[in-house]
C-alpha cells in the first residue's frame, strides 16, 4: 500500500500534477507555525521564561517568519521584545532584508506594546553599543591583520544602523552608535577619506537631532578639515560632498549662525545633481535646508515654494507611506507654523502623525514631537475657535509618551510642560489672531532642479552668485 502511494506521488510530481491544494501551506510555513505554537503552549503553562537561544543560529529567511508569526500572539510580546533587543538576532533581520524593512518594523511595533517597556530600539542600541565596545577592546589587544575585514564589515553595518536609529527618532542612540563606529574606523589602515567623511556627516546629523551641540561643534571641525582639503589630496570626485555641505549647513542653522548656513546651503545647492534616483534623497535634503534658511530670513514665499517642491519629490520618489516622506512632511508643517499658517500646519502634522504611526507606531519619539507640535498649533488655533481642550489633550499625550520613552530627557519634558502650562493659562490677548494663507504644496507645479536654482538666486539679490553656476 505504501509503495503504491509513493509511486503515485512520484508520477504526479514528474507529470506536474499537484497532490495538495494550491493554497496549502509549505513545509517551512507548517514548521514555523508548529514551533511558535509550541512556544506559546509552554509560555501559557509557565514553562518557558527563558530566551529562545536557538533563534540566534537560524538564517534570516527562517528567523523572519518565526518573529512575524510571534506578532500574532499578545502573550509572546515580552519574548518578542527580548529577541529583538538582542543585537545578534536583530542584525540578521536588519542585514538580511535591506530593501524592505516592513516585516522588521511590524515586529518592532508589536514588541513596543510589551508590558511597560516600549523603548525597544533604545535598549537594542544600548546592547549594540556594548558589543561595539567589546570589539574595540579586543581589537586594541589583538591587532591581527585578519580582523581588518571583520572590522570594516562592522563599520559599514554600524553606519547603516546608526542612520536607522536617527530616522526612527532615537537620535541620541544613533549618535552613540556612530561615535563608536568612528572609533572603529580609526583602527583600520587608511580607510579612505570618503568613508571617513560619510561617517562624520552621519554622526553630525545625529548629534544635531539629539541637540548635542558641544559634541557637534567638535565633529564640525573634523568634517571641515576633510572638506577643505585640496582636491588632489582628497579625491573630491569620489567624496560625499553634498552630504557634508548639508550637515554643515544644518549645524549652522541649528546654532542660528545664518550667514554660514547660507554659505553651506549655497554650496550644497550648487553641488546637487537632479539625476538618478539615489541622488534624489540629497536633492530633497537640500531643498529642506534652503527652505528653512529662507524662512529664517523671512522669505516666506520662496521658503514655501522650496519646501513644497521637497514634499512633491518625496511623495513621488518614496511614496506616501515612507519614513523619508514623513520627515519632509514634518518640516513642511514647521515651515507653515513659522509662516503663521496654523490650519495648514495642523493638516500637515496630522498627516505626518498618521504616516509615522503606520511606519514606526505611535510609541516612538517622532510621535512625541508631532503631538507637541499639534498641541502648540491647536493652542494658537484656539484663539479663533475658543476650543482649548484639543490642544490640552495633545499636550498630555505628548507628556505621557515622553515619560514612557524618554524618562531622562529633561529638556523635552520641560518644553512639553511649558506648552501645557501655556494652554492651561488660556488665550494670549496680545497675540494677533490673523493667520496667513500661503499657497498649498499642490498648487506648485513640479520644477526641475535647474529652475529651482534659477528661482532661488533670482528672488533674493543678496545671495552671492559668484562661482555658483546654476547648471544641473
């Protein structure tokens, strides 16, 4: 009987006939389901409180569906969180699925709902930094040539991870990872100026985001040393100059040195190339920087046009459910707020909060910032409507999230408490309640980068044009 069954199966396989329904689960899917359900039974019986050590030895294509399956069971959230805060397990997913982080981010969102421990990425970053410090100590004691390739691989991985933490809103954690990455990079034999400049530019961006101004000033001096090297020594054609110019301009905007911000914004704009898709991210960043500069100089029409072009490009290049689009949308809301366009700013921040919630979840530092912005905008809007309760609700939500995610961030807590106190005091009768109504970002047709450069230089005669050709 069994031999006849095998013969029938072989004939069916070689003739292309399926012996199971087409939508039936594969062997791997059945194994994953059985494994996770076995873990769930042990957890419910109180027999499995320890880590799943065997997951560390699985390849990413097997590890990913297991963690994805665990997301279905609230009882496994604590265990899921423990696995994701293990750098070995997390990096398998992070390195295995570079083009698409959807599954990874879904797992992170679910793990953030574990009991009283929403800061998954912060704890992961701390564990990862411990790993980097251990490797630094080992390298200093054993300077073996065969370790160089491992160090370089770790440096490249850490650069991406530090950037990921920054994009997810954990700027201070990203700065810590990138600081240790820079120390690892210094141990390599001439690692190349391009890699050193890229590490410093990413580190500076994270330090600016974390308001680490004194550390950022030191990083600026190091980055300037590379930027100002003669082209023959630095191989300028291969260097990420636009990224360096961008971060230098952002730093000087952050410290309100607008003349130097102007200088680096112009250099970044002149160096930007509107060509292939990878360069589009740099173009969008350049547009954001010069828009912020224009708003700081009260050139509102020009600033609104530039940030609108950045929003349109981000939506076209990345789509409306992407972290980059959310970042540009937040800057758009900030620009509108500075222009006293309160109602459009509320719309922009609300959409940004929705996108951020879908990408990172609402238990993230981005949500703290956006809730704070919404509280401030709704307070200003309440001078017209008389409704201060919505503003107060957003302020309380922001404070609650800050206590959960950033209990030691005194500056964030003080700012949010100040916003709440202002709302509780009621309307400010000294404030002019007249709001501006600028053109919406959809009212501007898409300009080429050449056209943007021409408009930028033409609309403000005080901008220096010498040596800054408007060639695309």
